[in-house]
């Protein structure tokens, strides 16, 4: 088992990662009857994509002796009304490192192979951009 999710009431959940004990709280968004006081479940999906892409790039970068520390990603989730679902995830990576074009290509391609990217339904548009240096 990976995690245990408990419904706390009032459209809020607590998720406990069993290996580490780390907790994630989620709330329904304001536009869906919630308080919006924490990541919504769909926010978490969009955020997971950026996190996963960074992880895969980080593994490859470490093998290439490139340090990606201090790089950031701005994540935007776009919802569709009917049916209510994620329509698009936009991620703009600001890579705080100077590398040659070959290294950029290798790392960008690695990012597109992350398990979350490959697991998301093809109907979800993924708009990914990289700003280097």
C-alpha cells in the first residue's frame, strides 16, 4: 500500500504517505463548492507532472554531472466544465543552469518520458516550455 486517504468532512481529505508519514491535505476548489484552502486533487495532478518531470531530468542531469538546483517550474491547470476534468496543464520550466544545446535536448526529452506524463490521458493537453540559463 502506498498511502491512506481519510475524508475529514467539509470536502477535505488527508493523505498519509505510509513509507514517510508525510501528509497532504486537499480541499475542493472554490469553484466546486469547496474552501480552496489547500491543493485540490486536480491541482495535485498538475503539480505531480512538474515534479515528476523534474525528477526524471534530475536523474539524467546527475548522470551528466549537471546541477539543476534552484530551477523552478510554474504550473497552470486549465479545467473543462462538461465533463468537469483537466483540459490542459501548462508548465514553464525556468532552468537555472547554463548548458549546451545537446544537453538541453537530452534533458527536455528525458522530462517527456516521466511516468506521470505518460500516464495522463491523451485528451489532456500538455503545454511544456523550457527557459535555459
